[in-house]
């Protein structure tokens, strides 16, 4: 991630987290967070579709309120 890139850190199911990191270069270990449950997503210039980003945010919310 370059300086000034917009990112969001979201919670993720541990069984899904590593699959996402392997599949997308713009999804990586959440900075200063547990690498077992948290991913950081680069929003712009990432190639991730907005609908997919919203799905990940919804999944994060579901994980956080469990």
C-alpha cells in the first residue's frame, strides 16, 4: 500500500481469511491487528469491485456482533 492509499481493516472468518489474502494482492494482514481474524483492504486502485468490498464489510459486521 502506498502513501495516501485508502484502506479499511475488517474482521473475517479465520477459515476464509487466508484464501482472500492468496487470491487478492490488495487484501493483506490487518496492520496492528490479529492476523488470524483481521484483513486490511486497499480500496482504490485495488481491482476489487465495490459490491465485493461491501460483502466483506457486511461479513466483518456479522463477525463482530457474534
